C-alpha cells in the first residue's frame, strides 16, 4: 500500500474523532440554543442541499486544480463553517455555518474517494483500502460519540451552563482540520491529464445507474437519521449519556466488522453483499416504531445501522472501478449530489413528520430503502464477481 494512501486514511480517521463532537450532539446543541425541530430541519436541509450543489462542482474543480488543492479548499471552508456554528450569535450566522460545512462535505468526499482510489494498484487492493479507511474512521467515530455524550454533562457539573458546555464541545471539532491540513500538504497529487470530461451516452447511463438508488437512500436517510439521537430522548426519555452508548456500540461493531468485508466480498461479490445487507436494514426500520423498550430499540438500531452503513465503502470502491481517472471525482460527485439533494429534502420532511408522529418517518424510510436496494441489484448483479 502506498505511503500517501496510509497518510490519507490515518488523517481522515483521526479527523473523524473530532467530527463526531459536532455531529452527534448537534440536535442537542441547537435545542440548548432555543431552536425547535422545524428550525433544525431548515439548518440540516440547508447543509445537505448546499452539499449537493458542491458535489456537482467537485469534479470540475478537481479537473482544474487537482484533487489535493480541492481537498485543501474544502477543509478551509469546513473550518470556517464550524467557527460560525460555534459563535452562533443568531440564526443567520448558524445558517451560514451550516452552508459552509455543506460546501466542505460536497467538495471533500468525491475527491477523497477519487484520490484514494488512484493511490492503489488493483481492484482487490482498492476494496481493501476503502474498507480499512471506513473501519478506522468508524472506530474513531465511536470514540468521538462517547466523548461527546459525556463531556457536556461533565462541563455542566463543573459549573458551565448547558448552552456553553455544548458550544465548547462543538468547538473541539475544529481540531479535525488541524490534523487534515498537514496531511494534505505532505501527500502528492495525482496528475489529471485533461481539463474536460468526454461526455457520452454510456458514461451518463453508468452515472445514473449509481445515482438513482443513492438518491432514494438519501431521501430515506434524510427523513430519520439526523433525528435519531433526539428520537431516543423523546420516545424513551433517555439522556444524552445513555444515547451516546447506542451510537458508540454501533460504531465499534461496524468499524471492526468492516475489516472482514474484503473476505466477504471475495466470497459473495460486492453486489450481493450490498443488497443483502441494505435489504435487511430496510426490514428492521419497518418494525422499529413498534419496539417497546429502549434496550430493544437500541439493539435493533445498532444492527440496522451496521447493515446499512458498513457496505458504503464497498459501494464506493465498486463504483470507482467503472470510471477513468478524469471521470472518478465527477461521477462520485454526481452520485453524491443526487443522494444529498434528496437527503436535504428528507431532512425537511423528517422534521415535519416527526412533529406529527414518531412512527411515520421510519415506515417512509424503509419503503425508500427497499425500492433503492431492488433497483441497485437489478442494475449491477451481472457485474457481481
């Protein structure tokens, strides 16, 4: 494995630790600032919709500036966005913060996938490095969730107000960028030999086949996932410390499990692994609202999250094998744009649905997951090798 690939994977994984300081407690932070579920929906949907627009720009920027410079630009926008989220003088400043974090997300993810895929030699090694990247990042997520779950309460016990305690934890997320910037500076970029992509019918169809299932999954995920921590609080009356253990357990098991994915792919093939796992996850969301206790709901949510999310590096790696060096960031960006636009719509729908019922969002999400998984299987089963 090339040295640059290792640097990218390790820096990204460690950065994930501090990213979780902002992601996991964000609904609680916004609640402490006095914002209701509808306002949260506006903020989350703004971030994801802007992320979607940025996904569309990610490939074009990489063709002009290269993967490395585009990633550095993304990190700069993300750092500024976090600063605005921490300051949060008013709703407009918060909105700007979510806007910039959305830009960061949209420019970063496609270029990271494209650059990492170019740092390996063959398909087997690509599946392995993507799985390892996901696994290490997820383990760091787990630690970040646990720290974020306990740190605000500890700060409150020291005499800080709840609002200030959450603000300080969100501020720690800025450490992510102190790690990522040096890593991006030391790695070598991959030369892009053309500034334009040769658009043709075959290329467009390939991108759409990956993008349409992702769009439906994004819509379903947007309806429920951003609200899960607050759901456990509203449904079962559990505090953030107890809820953090749910997400911690999910991330640990998922992170460890991702290291066995390459062997599973070799045995079943990437398409079967993706569809079997995501189809099972959809079924668990169908029964989720009927689960009677926090313990059972937590266990089922952990299993569902693992099944749904552990295969995303497989999906990313599988997709990269269909495109050339110049096409990869653009193709990945368009697929993620489809997903993110729909996730943004889902964020808004989810806020409205949760305001009506704690059950409707899960049924809706499950239906979209089932349709998307069936579509993906139909498109790609012939490539399952």
